[in-house]
């Protein structure tokens, strides 16, 4: 987050004083719980608060990032391509992060369950859109909510059409699917399809109209193939043979230009991470009806934003009776509201719940050790060197 205010670290500690019992708001188990807290500065603009509650028994860990400092939010996959899994501490170290929490669901298959973008690279779209946490490239605007995911293409003739899937399974009837290098073997171009390979040139840039990011490509090869068409560093578009979509792909002449624009519906977004459900919107609990084991008390990880623009990365330990019992989904929303969040999103929890600060895991992971996950949400000490 780039500078836009000037506050001292001492102010950050004062901002956390409402966590004490004497300042506790009324209503709700989280809101009325007796809390004690201790805060220490990790870096200019970044503080770690450890909270202990007795009824219910909780251990809560809060990273508060202040936009007055030269910190940068970032997301990262566990590896260069999917599937990939790594411990949150390993992902943080690889990216040079000073702090991190585990990210989206999906670790079981080695990729994010929801739409995901990293440094301007669209990693995947998803039929399970869930909700996203995203921010503008200048980090002055943040977004929470269901994405309006859309990928469009314009060919050399100026015709515009939709790409229905991006690293998200094989094309269905009436669909065109795209496969980029980051898809790896988890999202490889299908065999027995009509495909075209596109090689990128030029730089990624904001779209001239609308809210997306645009990349220009050169058409290298088109045809119908029994085996999978290799990406060779490019993007492969595929469709079912004999379909109108396949005919459109086959009409692309090698050597011609081709542009692709992607958006989640928000302006100037280069990074986005998904989760479910949305916990808080406009300062209110918006979880709604929540049933099943996922809604009961479990370890939790989430991200929120306060009215004055601070980012909250929060974990609640769980499944450890004498240490911390975990939070229900509604209790987790209440915790965020008590911390001052006006928006908040639930990320992957359970055994994945992990917070890392300067290389050390600060919470007590319920599995007894770090679980390998597919993504992480990071705090970098300065500008993101990988962002265009």
C-alpha cells in the first residue's frame, strides 16, 4: 500500500484499544466477550495483535496494515504453475514477504477454488465465483464482493467474442476455453479439440475502455488435433470440433494480431483472491443462514478492511479445547466487526489456518504443523517487484 497518510506506529496501537473489555460494544458473543490484547510493531505501518478471550476460549491473531507506510499487499500461488502446494511460510519466504496468511480454498487439488489473479496475470476463472478481495494497482481502492468475471477477445477483423473459461476445465457446448502457462497440468489444453496457440507480445496494459487489463498476442498455429496442443509459453484457445466456436478459431490466420482483455468488474485490479462467504459488508454481518460443519466452530482465516483503510489479516485458532475452540462463521464476522471492519471475507480455514510473521508461524496450527496450501495473501515490505 503506497503512502497517502502520515501516522505514527503509536497511533496504530491506540486504534486497537477498543479490543479491551471496557470498550467492548454490546451484542453478540464476540462483541461481548472479555478480551485482553497485546500489540507489537512488526514494521512501520504493520502491527501484530494477540488477543485472548475466555468465554468462548479464543486465541486470535490480527495483522493490521496501515496505508501510511510503504507496504504492499500481494497474492501468490504455491508454485509457478498448477497444481502446486507449499507451506505458507515457504510461500512468504519465496516472495520476500514480512507477513502472510494462507489464502483461498482449493489446496486439495493444488489451485485456488475461486477466480484468482496475480500481478496482472489471470490465473483462473471459476464457475464457483464465491467472493473476492481485490485492490487497485495503486492500492488506493479495495473491493469485496462477487466478481463480474469476463474475458473478451478481439480478432484481426475487429470482431469481439467471449472466452468462457480460463484455466477452468474443458470447453462445453457453445464455449471457448483458454489455457495459459500457469495452468500447468491442472488445466492443460484438451486432446481431440480444435485449438489455436497465441504468443504474447508487448506489455500488459489497462484496457482503453472499461475496467480490464489487455494483452496483445500473435496467432502462431491453428488446427484440430488428436493430442493436446502445447502452449510453448503462450495461450491456447480450444473448442469442440465442428462447433461454430471451433470454426471461429480455425479462421484465425497465423501471424495476425489478437487481443484478450480480462476483468473482474473493478478498475485497475492486478491482484485478487477468493473465499467464501462474505462475512461483513457496510459494517454488518452478511453471513446469513449457515449450516453444516463448515459453519461450526473451526480455525478461521480472513481478511477485512476498516473504515479508515486499514487491512486486517485475522486468524482464530481452533480445535484445541484448552487453547482455542475456534469460531463459528457468525462469530468470525462479529470478531471482524469488533476490530472495526466494514468489509470482511472468509478464507480457507481448518488445518490450513496459518499466520506467518518474519518467517515464524505465530499461531498454533490445529494439525500440529503447517499444512501445504495452494495460495497465500502477503504483506511485502515495499513495492511488488513482479507487478507490471
